[in-house]
């Protein structure tokens, strides 16, 4: 029987962990099979590899580790204490790999796979639930991982591979991304119900140059649109409050703390009046974006096709707007 510790191991204690994993990983399933059967020939038959290949792989594994994993007894083998310790960790690692493989296969299944889908907060009340309900009429078992956030944050998640698709505004034009315009929302000037302008139906944005505004924080698409529209109307808005969610801004307007440019609400909000903006194109465009060159799983491809088919009729809240 060979000594438990071999001389001149290929990997020293100071070897980089990543290099060790790269070196050892391809042989771990071979090791587990030999350890389970305690017979190189039977393990080779089970793995459908030549016995000589398997034998060489085990010798090389022991050499790389610098430790005897097996005691040889003719055609059979048994694990050394070091081999038993190593086997426990190997089986856990292979089990995790198996779970990961099953998970990605399940997510890519055409019938029951998963779509990681991001969208703006303002689309979460009505638009996205309606879209998913319509899509699942033909794909009832496809699952969704849903993420609500502002536009730039979702684009970063796309680039990081955390999202498959996102609905965002403005429609991005950025390297590495593909985007398609789907619809647009007319923005309204939202004022308190006792405001001097509350009796109006329409207003030119230039008439609000002396008003105090409440807006979303910098980095949000709607904030950029608000700043651009005000600049086009000839003024820079005086901002009293910045928030992260459109309905919170409506609440601030209702409390008399300012006016705001906002898309239509899913349901009317008491305490405010919403005026049509004339004299300039006060809209926000909504588009779908994805990572350029990234291969789609079947469920992602199906949902992307569905979204593109909804051009011009993506937003149910547009019904009845001016």
C-alpha cells in the first residue's frame, strides 16, 4: 500500500484556489463513481469511459492533491480516511451542480420556464398585471420574476444579466442594448384642487414658470422629461420636493406642496386636478429593452414577441385621455 502522503504534490498549500478548482473539477464525478462502486472496472462501465482513462484520472487526481484517496486491493479499491473526507465534499459539490443544472433547464423550458421582467413603478398597478394575464392565456405555466425600479437601475440589471426584458422610459439608445418603442403616455399637469389653475382644462407649461414643482429624483426618466419640457417652455422648474414614486408625488400635490407633471393615474386621486398640457408634445415614450446579442430562452422569446405585438396598445390607462 502506498504512503498516505505523497511527495512533491503538484499543488502547494499556497496555490490559488481558482487554479485548484480548474485543475480538479473535471475529475470529481469520476472520483465519486469509483468511490461509490469501489471498483474501477464497474465505475468505468457506469460512466461509459475506458477503464484506462478512469485509472489514469484517479492517479492524476491523487498526484495533484498530494494525498492517497484510495487503497488498492487487486481489482477493488477502498477509500482512505482522506478519501472519505474528500468524498463528502465532492458529493455536496456535485449535488449543487446538479441542482443548478436542473434549475436552468427548468427556467428555459418552453412550457413552464421563467422570465425575469423589469418595469417602471407607474406600470405596476394596472399595465403589467394586464399584460401578464393576457400573455398567460396562451402560456399558462410560464413563470415571472418581477422587478420594479426606475429606468437606469433596470438597464444596469439588464447589463448584469439579472433581467431578460424591461419596460422603461425614455426608450434607451445605449451601446449593448436593443430597444423598441411600444407606446406613449400624455403627461398631465397635476395641481391641488384649490389651486388657482384648478378650474382650467388645458394649460401651456410656460404659464407655470412661477410655480413650485414636486418631481422624481434625478436619474428617473420622468424627471429628465420634466426638466426637458420645462426648458423647452423657457424656464427651469423650482423644485420643493423630490420623490421616488409617482403616486407619492400626487399625494404631495394634494397636500398643496407643489404641482407636478405626471402620467395618468390608474384610478382618479382625490384632492387633485389634472390638466392637459398644450403648446408642446408633453409625453413619455414607453419601450421594451433587452441585452444585444444575448440568446433568449423559449419563454423569454415568447414574451418578447408578445410585447412587440402590443405596439400602440400597451397602456390601458390611455383609454379616454385627451
